[in-house]
């Protein structure tokens, strides 16, 4: 049996859906005892959901500093201290942009082995799988020594209802407040829209979209699909889309259940970022486009006709099942 | 002022990776400087050129052949370089962090350490954080803007589509560069000639005095991930195509 601490990311008093996937990943092994770890102010609001999705215990972490959101070092210090306090064998979180940062800080403080972006975890043996060489190979890795710090790739483990006791304990962590690093501000850009890294449906545009203005047709389709909008590097480099939207080798790695690539040729580097999507749809007007050789469904046509048609068809069908994007 | 830039020797991102059993793969493919590390190096060069007169030192942990990546870094403009020479291609991150820390500490006292946000081969996403703890410095990773004024570093780090954290750190600190930070320069032929005269100090791993490594994360095997084959291709009238697509997505793939 292992005791697993699951890092719970919450926003506005609500547990992020991907965090429920982390609980399910920890629960895979029936023997595991699962501790949901979260900072004090979220615990009360989230406890119902956490119990329902498999938390044996809920640990509300408090620190001397009341608001630690600007201090990632302090957050990581408190979580590293919780490993000792609760004798945790592992800490599991979601390998999104925020989780990744925190998990790497915890592992470094604890001098512990860390594997981010895990696609498979076997607790009894300590064997995990993750991508190496940008999606071209899957590496099988064994963790030696404890505690293990693990981040799962978002959307790989579906959440599962598994009601548990879920008593809440308050843990007062004593960590020195370091003022060497401060998050001064969180800047919200203009384009808005959900982030691709945790989205369940993504519609992406490539060079062929032609301008930033034309990305509007993808955004319209995304809003009826409940999708996030992504882009190829060619589209980003041409200034049609922001860096944050780039999918691929030098952009984001995504695992949505549906990925729709519009006017994207299907380079190795683009695939590096979206290869693990459950279903890939390609819209391209070139019958020889490489992407048609490695997708599930291909639509041979002009994206400027196909995408608006898709938006209309979805609009007509009404109430498509909205993806639970939380990005 | 000393700026250390960690650069890794990795297979070209377009290279075909052929696993050969266990942790082995066909290493005869083309190798390049880890793309994110170019942003890190470019940033270091800009700091030097902005009049700070900093010395820029490229450091790598890798096999002997990794000297070619150091040559590229020298051609881009690094002043000198250090190779911590290992026997195996893969080094676990705890070990890599320790070796980088040891080699850099012996060389000098860093005012700034720049790295990429991740290696494109092992996708570890952790070396800058490990260095932060080993050197006792604050760390920010996934950095897309950088400025340094009077011993304080301000960076913007991308956390979501169009959402950025503005982070302020004291120096010395560790910064993990992401795409968008700058546009790395391409070395010219004369740059490459000049680089031949610059120093590559080779330190065999054994000389750093660590016992043989016991990996905390051990690579047991690599498996090629096959591409999915040719998909079902629809053509003709856009309206009809999308209707058929939606039917397939709902009934066959069950993703809508
Ligand atoms: C180190 C490195 C890292 C990289 N990282 C990334 C990365 O992270 N992400 C990434 O995407 N790329 C990356 N690339 C770039 C990659 O190699 C490709 O250049 C890029 O993905 C091409 O983008 P694209 O498919 O949008 O453009 P193109 O290759 O130009 O493809 C455009 C496609 O649109 C089709 N088309 C044209 N008009 C229409 C129309 N009206 N309707 C429908 N289809 C149309 C064309 O047939 C073509 O297939 C990287 C490259 C390198 C060297
Ligand atoms: N073997 C290495 N030699 C030098 N720098 C490295 C090495 N491995 C990782 N790094 C640096 O650490 C960054 C993050 O790597 P990783 O944690 O492996 O994803 C890279 O972009 C490099 O700057």
C-alpha cells in the first residue's frame, strides 16, 4: 500500500476537472490511501467533490503567510513539508503549466525523483511511461527511492466517482517566507478563450488561415464546440496567433479527445504536440498533404468553406455537448 | 559578472528516432543544440552586449560528441565552455543537476544561470528548478520576457493562453527560457572559425568526485510510437462533408 498525496488545483472554490483525473490516477491501485492536498482557503468549498471522487483524507494546508499565491517557493516548501508530516510515498499532480512548476519545485526541495507528463503509472512497481523525443517514442521509467513526485498529462486519466470518507485535517506548515521571488502581477491578455493545454477539444489553424483576422472563423467554431483555439508554428511566426496558442514541439503538448487541424500540413514538430489526441481531424485542400496520412478523419476542402459549414452545422444541431474546458 | 548557460546536445527534432532495445537508440542521427537553450544563450549574449561586460560560459553534461553543441554555442558568441563528460547518453535529472552544479561552482560564482524550459529529448522539465535549490537561487521557468535592473530581474512567464505572471527575483537567479523570449542569432562562417579558438574545457565525470550514479529515475526502455495510418478521407460539398464528419464523430469515434 502506498500513501499518495494528490495536489488539488482549484479555482474560485471549484476543483479543476483535471485534478479529479489525478485523484483517479492515484485511486487506480485500490490499496492506495489518497490524501487530497490543497491550500486552506479552498478546502471547505471543495471537500464535497473531493470525497466523491476518491479522497480518503483532505489536508487543508495553512502557512504563516496568509496569502501565499504570490510565493511559489512558499507553496512548494509547505507541500514538501507535508510529505514528511503525513509520511507520503508520492505526490501526484497535473502536468499543466501551473502544476508542473509547483511539482518541480517540490521535487527539487525534497531531492526526490520527478517524472512530469506521465501517461501511465504503475504504483506497485514504480514504473511510469512518458514521452521522449517529442512524442516519437514512449519511455518506460522506473523510480527508485521515495518519495516520488509525479505529474500526469492532462486528460489522460478520466475522473471517476469513488466515494470515500474524506475527513478534513488542517496542517499548519512552518515554512520560512522567502521574498526572493514574488509574482507581482498576473496579466490577462486580450484574446482570452480557454487554454489549449488542458482543453478537451481543440481547433487549430495553420499558415493557410492567412491572417489574425481570419482566425475569427476558428474562434466562432470553437465557441459552438466548447473548444480552445490552437495554432501551428507557421501561424504563430506569421503573427496570426499568439505564442501561447502554439501546439507542437516548441509549443504546447496537448491530449484532447478531439483535435481539428485546419490548414496545417502535419509536420513532425506539430505532431509532437498533439499526437496523443484521441481523435485527429484534418481539414486541408491538398490531397497529398502529409497530415492525411496520419489522422482519423480527413476533409479535403477549403478551410474557409469547411470551417464555417461546421460552425453552422453545430449551431443547427444545438446544444452540442460542451467540453469542460477549464484552461 | 558571470552568466552560465546550460545547453544540451539533442537529436534534431525532425530526426527519426530508432530504439535499439533498453535505453539504446540509433545515435547516428543529426544532433543540434536543444532549441530552448538557444533562447537562453541569446539572452545571455544580449546582456553581455548591453554593456554589462558579462562573461558568457556555456556548460553541458554529455558524451564527448556534445562538444559539437558547445562549438555552436561558441560560434553564436559564448566566451568559453565546459563539458562534463559522461559515458552514457541518458543521465537522470537529479544527477545532471548535481553535475552541472558541481562543474559551475568549481568554475566560478554565477550571477545568472540561464537554461531552456525543457530538453526536447527526455522532456524532463526540471533542471532549472534543481539548480535553483542546489545553488540556493530563486527560479522562474517558461520565461518570455526578461529585464535586469540594478540586481533585480523581472520576467514574464507564460502560464496559459494569454495569461502571464510578472515575476520579480533577486539576483543571482535561474531563468528557464521559452520560445518568444528573443530570436536567436545564426552564426556566420567567420563566427564558426573564431569559435575554433575558444576554450572547451572537458571534465570527466569521475573528476567531480561523485560516486557512480544510482539513478533515481531509470530508463528501462524506449518504444517507437507509430503514427496513426491514413484516415477516412471525405470530399465534395462542404455542407455534406461536415454532416458526415459530425455523424462519424458522434457514432463511430464517440467524441462528441
Ligand atoms: C526546432 C523546430 C521546432 C518546431 N516547432 C514547431 C511547433 O511547436 N509547432 C508547429 O506547428 N511547428 C513547429 N515547427 C515548424 C514545422 O516544421 C512546420 O514548419 C510548421 O508546423 C508548418 O506549419 P503549417 O502546417 O501551418 O504550415 P504549412 O506547412 O505551410 O502548411 C499549410 C497547409 O495548409 C494547406 N492549405 C493551404 N490553403 C488551404 C486552404 N484554403 N484550406 C485548407 N488547407 C489549406 C496546405 O495544403 C498545407 O498543407 C518547428 C520546426 C523546427 C525546426
Ligand atoms: N545534460 C545537460 N547539459 C546541459 N544542460 C542541460 C542538460 N540537461 C538539461 N539541461 C538544461 O536544463 C533545461 C531543462 O531540461 P530538462 O529538465 O531536462 O527538460 C534544458 O533546456 C537545458 O538548458
